[in-house]
């Protein structure tokens, strides 16, 4: 192992291993949508796939071609993630989103479906009937009187898989895997443009940033999006560069799952598809085997979308309420004016400064302008994919208390 710097083999092995956790997430998601979520069976299938993947890697001597940089990176990031996790505690409490998400994951692991009921919820249902469960924040009552989550299902499924295996500590492990995937993807992405000496400070900044350390402690869907988004961007850029099957497969699996993980995933997927369609070579690659490379994944996506919409209709109701014209009623205008009066000027900029993010955004903006000026659009792909979330600079749609409000910026901006 005389090679020091990253090579294409390093990217291949990382994306190949990424298929394992993406496959686990997709399998759990599909089973949960079907109402037969049995974590032990899902983990058994995953174990079989891991054994096959290990056999495949060793028989093809894939580890022999790995660089020392990748080995060092793997160990260093593992230490960072362990350090993050050592000071984390499972967020199993009600009140805010993380409590409701944790409980939904626990109930899914125990009951094998998203719907559940308790003696207390049954009594309150007799009073309130179907609709928002006022005494159980983050849940709705079904017509049958059962509770069901109002949050995106992908992250809940991911947590439930690890809760079934490790108990409450599984939430910490689940987030640790996601933050590891994010940091690894982020490093490999930066290395497409910069040398290892220039990349190191960027990754050290990300690894020591307060927002990543803070939010990795909580069961919030931003953790899932963080890993899926940057893995999909990495796979997209590698696909556009070399048009390989593995890159395309990882992009599809991560980008389509991202669609269901948070509402921002809709915009991320739309921009990613537009980038592919604007690339002549990528269009040609897909047209070569249109049935397998377009219609098959599109069909799977549409079926998943239908089932997800039926199962998670309350999430879409919440999003619709946020976007309806009713937000411009006199009451809403009064509340907005009150918020503007309470919040000081340049509030967002001051929060970024407090948490050491302002300089990062200033330098990032300069870099974006520079690459636009040089028309290096390939380098700008990460910005183009995440650009729709720039709307949060103007309206974050979240309570302004910090660090809570930084949720809107942690995974993309």
C-alpha cells in the first residue's frame, strides 16, 4: 500500500459501502409503508447482503488498492463521531419535534406499523375525535382512534431499526452513522477540487462546527438529510464525470430517499434531475437503457410516493397549511409584525456570527461569485442543488430562538 493520495478506487469502495446502508434504509422504509416493519427480519437481510459484499470486496482485492489517505480519513472521522456520540443522550421526551419523532420510532419498532394507541390516547379520542391530537404533540388521530406521526417517515424508520437493535442507545448509533456518512461524503466531495492539504481545514471546520455537534445529539430529520444530501451530490458529480453504473445507482437511491426525508428533498431532486437533463453525455447514458435507467426507478418512485402520501398524509397537510394563502390573514400579519418588532435588525447575521458561521457564509459567497464568473458550472453543482433552500435566508419558517432556528441551515446552507 504505497499510494498516499486518494484514487478512483477509494471513491468506488466508499460508494459501494454506501449501497449497504442505503439498501437498509430503503428496505426498512418499504416494509414500514407496507405495514409489516419487522426490524429483526430487515437486519437479517442486511446481514446477508453485508456478508456478500464483504466476500465481493475481498475476492476482487478492492482493499489492496485503497490509499493511505482513505485509511487515515476513516479512522479520524470515526474518532470524531465517537467523540460526538460520547456526550450525546437519547432525546426521548415530548414537547418538541425530537420527542415526537423518537416516540414514533419506538412505537414503530414495537408495533411494526406507524399507527398505535394507548389507554390515555383512546380516552382523549373519545373527546376530540379524528384530527390533530392536541394532547400528543406531533401526532394525529386516525378515523379509528389510533395515533400516527405528522413527520416524514424515512428518518423515523431509520431510528426504529437501531432502537430495535440497541434500545434507546440506538438513537445515538443511528445519528452517528449519518454524521459519519456526511463527513466522509463532504471530504471526498471537496477532494474533487482541492488537494488534501487544502481540504483538511475545510473538513476540520465542519467536524468542529457547533451546529453539527449540537444537532447530531437530537433525533431530528436534518441528520438524515445531511447524509443523504451530500452523498447524493457526491454521487451526482462522479456520475457526470465518469458515467459509471455505481455512481448512478447511489445517486438514485440517495436522491429518491431524500425526496421522502424532508420537504426540501423535493427541490433537491428536481434540481439534480435538471442538471442531468442538461448534460448531453448523461442523457445519452440514460437513453442507452431507458427501461432500466429511467422507467424502472421512476416506477418504484411513483409506487413509493403513492404509499407514502397515503401513510404520511398528515405531514403533507402540515406543509399545505404553511403554504396556504391563509397565512396572509390579518391575524398572521399581526403576528408577523410582532415578530419583526421583537427581533433586532440583522438578527440572522448576528446568530451566524455568534456560532462562528458568518465568515464561512461570506467566504462561500465569494467563492460562488468567483466560479460563476469563471463559468465553472461543474464546481457549482453543490451550490445549485442546495440553492432552493436559500429562501430560508428570507423566511426560515421556524421559531427564532437559537440554536434551534439553525435547523434550517445545518444540512445545506
